[in-house]
C-alpha cells in the first residue's frame, strides 16, 4: 500500500515547523488557534456521534467489550512491558513516553470500517465499536495517561507523577469534554448539516490537526527537544512499534477465535482492536503534554502509517479467503473515508454488511 497522502502532509508540516517554527507573538497566535481547533474538532466528534444508534449496538456487547479491552487494557499492558527497551538504550525515555501514550488512545473509526468492509467483516459492528472507543477515549485516555505516564508529561507540569494537577483537569474539561458534550446537545439541530457537509468538514478536521502538529513541533523546536532523537533510536522505535502491531494483530485474531466469535466478528475485532486513532491522539497529546507534545506524537504518527500498510495487506488477503460471494467495496481503504459514527440502519449484532 502506498504512503497515506495525509502522512505526507503531516511530515511536510513537521518540516515547516523545523524550518520556520512559530516564535514570540506568532507562537502565541498559533497556540490560541490550535486550542480553538482542538475544541472545534471535539465539537464535531460530538455532533457526528449518534448516541441512540450507538447504544443500539450494545446488543452485541461481547464484541464491543472485547474491542474496548484490547484498546484500553491489552494495548496499555504491552506499552508498560515496552519499558524494558529503555535501559537497553533502544528507546529513550521521552520516546518511550510517546510509545506508551499511543497505547492509551482510542481506536480508529474510518479506517477500521474501511478495512472491515474490504475483508467482508461485520461493518455495522465496526461502526459501533469505533464509536464506543472514541467516546470512552475522551475520558479513559486522559485518566490512563495520568495513572501510567508518571512524570513524563508536558513541560508545564500538567501531567505530574501520580495524577492530574488542577490545570490539567481544567484543560481536559474545557478543550475536550465541554466541546464534545456541546456537539452532542446540539446534534439534533446541527447533525444533518454536519452529515451533509462531511467532506468539507473532513478537510477542516484534517486542517485543524495539521495546525495542532505545527504548533506542537514548533514548540518542540524552540525547546530544543529534537536533539534527543538519534537515528539509532528512531530505528529502534520503528522496530518496537512493528513488534507491538504484530502482537496486537495476532492477539485480536486468535483471541477472538478462542472466544468463539464468528469469522465476520473476528475481522471486526482484529481491525478495531489493533489500531489507534491519529485524529483523536494528536489533539489529546497537545492538551496533555505541552512542550513535549512533538515527541509524544511521533510514535503515534509512525504507528498510524504502519497500521494502514499492514492492515491493507491483511484485509485484501481476508477478502480473497472469504467463502461468501464478493461484494462491491468502495475506495475508502486508500482514502481513509469519513463514516459518521453510529450511522447504520442495522444493529451491530446482526452480521449484516454495509458497503
């Protein structure tokens, strides 16, 4: 699978921040715009998420519970185990903190649905599983970060050893929770508009994330933290992430088989349970890590591209191995389609597929 064009845009944004980092008044303006962009992103997440339809998916609670356990229990446990690579010199402590953070963020929605569709899995279940994961991640990711990251937080001290400061709680509530709840409350009035213009708003989504990345990496350049990443450690990070992804792909597939899920549900569990959301993780890292956000999101950016490439190969193989007749599959796999969370006319437990 070719490199995701959006990853190229992200890398270009990183390069721009390296050459022309925001300083002084420009940094203040960029920081304010980034804060507003994060709030707007989570407002859109709330406006898109159909709570009623997502709750309908609870009929397939075993599948969704398995995906949530993979995302917020198994992934973090593997992240904690990766601590052993720090004393050996394979990872620096800041890179390990970023690696551990990526294990705490929610699963994807768009690409999980796309790959599940290509592999002829349970697409309605993938929609609900992604919705539940995104909703849970708004609360679970900051709490897990506070509990597990210890002193590896931002330079502003927002994440200290053992828990949150009052400042970090205020940031999370104002930047993440309040906009999300506002989107949910206003969904009956703005939901149709958001769905009608989802392509345009999808561009706004991605543009906002690019702004967050530019601000974070600019701050990292000014602070001089990029001197901490040597080529050897960069290669070590890639190797560790490859092992992490392989472990999760194997655990989700064979674990779901051991739990006696059908083939279509195993496909959903594998793709929804082994992947991490760049769109959700980047804004959260900006809020939680402050000046250290650029190093915190580097492992997530690398893992995102790695999971797309590997899962595309697996999905195509699963589609060839399927017993049932071929179905039409959209170009969503290559383009990371935008499917509104919970938008499905069928229950998650029916096994019915949608294209």
